């Protein structure tokens, strides 16, 4: 017997069936295909979504009863110019009529919605560096690792194609799993569960990183699709963002609940950070400063925040031994007593309750 979450498919058209099975697979949905007579009442009622091919509607005897009226019944076909098919669909009580391939993305969304019951979206935090080497990637990793240690679903997305790959910081560059090149052609709805399953899991974090190839570009549609999928799963989503704002980076910035700009306490770093604020600040609803204290005579965080006109999220001193730990496969934040982990735990404790984010 099929699972109660299986999408019910009624069609004898092999081309339509192939398309529907492909869309179900992309959404991580099981499918139950019923050939011949109408499905049983149990099959009809337990399915979260029923997809009926136009061929089945056309072949169904006029006046013959379908099991019952219900929500979530869609009529799908490739040639819906026959108005009698529409009329028969109304008799059945179809909720929507979709034509392939034009409505493929809409149908994919309906399938994913049916099997992924929407919950609280992930709290989405983006980290930017005020200048190169500011420590943004280390902070992003530490936030994701800390969230996982606290029991939240944690996803880390490397949105900087020039960063070299965040999986390296985890010692996981050889760990099996999908990297960005596998998603550059993504469009429309992706299953959050399928995304988690595809990504390598490192220290409890689902990590979407770059591989070692060069020249790969993420189209804005792919960035939108991946981030929407990652947010739907709930928990905490952390993005390591580039300082240069292209279309894809702009798409990511507009999706942040909280942006963190990491700036060392130096005048040159402050000047560079001001340019980042000018480029990215208008796209982020809540952008705050994380000040890095690297010397006793460095600019205090409060002064940096005033110069950059940003609220201060906190000050983080350098944590010794991060490079050595990374060589041993220990990412930033892995030491729960370290300054990075302590800062991240305090920040998440402050922002998670207001967002209502669960595990």
C-alpha cells in the first residue's frame, strides 16, 4: 500500500506520466500511479494531492461518479484547447487546470507544498567582510556550527564564488555530497528535505560549498531556488556573502533576517567597510556591525559602529589556533569554550526567540 504522503497520479499518457514522475522526484515526493478504473475511495482521500491527466478526464464516462469531491485535485495536460475537458474537470471539482510545459514550475510548487507542510522558516543570517581577511567566513562557519550544537537544523551556504570553498574549513572537501555546480541550473521549487539529503553534513551542518572548479557562476534563479528551499526547512540558515554585489548576491541580501558586517578595528578596514555598507546596506533590512579587536590600540567597537552608522552586534577578539584546528578538520566554532563559539551562542540566544525559530 502506498504511503499516505504519496501523490496520486491518474493518467495513461506516457509523456504526461513521465513529466509528473520527474516533478515528484524533484520535490522529493513519492508517487502512486493508478491505471484503469477510478481509484478507490481510500486512495482518493488519503493522497495529499491528486493529479489527473486530461486523457483520464476525456475517457471517464459522462455522468459516472468519481469517489467524491475534495481539495487538491489538479487537471494536467499538454493540450487543453478542448473546452469539454475543462467542463468535465469542473464536474470533478478540480482546483486548478495546468498545461505542460508552460505551468511546470507552478505544478512543481504545488507538489512540494503538498508533501512539505509549511512551518516556521529558517532564521537567515548573512555575514559580510568589511575587507578581505576580516574573518567573515570564520564567523559564518562558527554561527552554523553553534546552531547545530544547540540542536537546530543548520544550513551553511557559501555564496562567495571567490572564497575557495567553505568545506575546506571543515576538512570536508573530499566528503561526498553536492556542491554549487549541481544547482546552477535549478529553477522553481526544490524540496528542503532533498536539499539537506544532497548536501554533505559536516559537524552537524548541511554545507553548500564550491568545489575546486573555477568559472562557475550561480544564476539569480538558482540562488533564489536554493535559498527558498533552505529556508523552508526551518532552523538557522547562514550565508557567507561576497563584498561585491551582483544579481545573485543581491537576491541573497534581500532574503536576510539579519546581516552581520565584520570589520577589524582599523581605519583602512573602516573605510573599506563603508563601501560595503553603501553597496549592500540598502538591501538588508537589519545590518549590524561585528567589530574585530586585533590589537590593544585598535578602534573600539562602539567607535567603529558610530563611524559606519550601524548598530553594534558585539566585539570578537581573535581566536588563536583556528588555522591549526582547520588543518585537523575542526571548523571555527567547534570549540564551545572559544571566543567565536561564545559570541555566536550569545547572538543566537538573543535573536532566535524573537524569530520563533525551532529545531
